[in-house]
């Protein structure tokens, strides 16, 4: 009985433990990097990502909610900016969706909307390409981590309408037994975080590691 009791405690601790997150940059196409190197980036303007042609795999159970997905992208971007680009604000181009306040409250942050970005602004555009969600059922088996859910987005970073950097970003989320329904959202947060990390590296004149673009 003692062995069984200790095993149950260990499994509960595993299932309640923090989720693991990671990201990968693929197929980078550098443009006018000089437009960002050493330049100020007090505000980064995000345009809403498209879900129109995304390929879904796994346990999604639907086509996804573009406002909900994008809310997690931009909040993830702001949290990364707080760490990697202190003082930088992520701005939303367009209206605030009803989904956004829910994510903001979760992470105690706020994304300000604007009707349009200024002419010389640093702008991020993108579209979701692929998303794979690991079944919540598989995560429920003894609370074990059963594999990464992940989302790929094609991202363009522009300044004043000029291309600075284009790449694909794979945001990955390794959930646990309490992650049901959050897998893709956690992966989308990683997409936002990756974008800001790329911008921070380019500003600092660092090389961004890019892997070959391979099919999912």
C-alpha cells in the first residue's frame, strides 16, 4: 500500500507540474535588417494573423477561433517583450476581440489597440500554417506528458513597409494532465514569444538560428 500511495503522489505531482515550452525558427529570409539593428523599438504593431489556410491535425475538433488564437499570440509577445525588450509595448492593429481580455487577465497584461500603424512603424504580419494538437485523452493517462502540441506560423517583420525579416516559427507546448483544451493556445503563446525574441536578436545585431523549412 505504501508503494501504491507514493506512486499516486508522484503521478499527481507530475500532472500538476508546469508545462514545457519551446520554439524553432525555420526558413529565414533576411531582408533589410539594417532597418532594425540598433534602432528603437518602443512599439511593435501586430496585425491579426489569418487562419484561412491553416492545416489542422490531431484533436482540434474544429477549425479554430482566429481571435482566440491571435489573442494568445500577442499576449505571449508582450510577455516576451517584458523580458527581452523592457519598455517595449505590443500594439494591436484593429479592434480588441472579446477573447483578448480573458488572456490579458490570465497574464496580468494589457494590449492597446490602434486603428492603423504609423508609417515608419515596426509591424508584424503573419498567418497560421499548421497546428497539431495532442489528444487530451493521451495526456490523461496517468497524467503523463504524451508529446508536444505545436503551431507553425509564417511571419513577416517590416519597418516602414520594407521587409526586415521573414520566417516560419514553430511554437511548441508540452502539456500535462491538466492541459486539456489549452495545448494549441499554449503553442500560440510560444509563436508570439518567438517573434519578439527574433526582433530582440536582430536589434542587438545577433544571428538568428534558423533551421530548414520542412513539411510537418
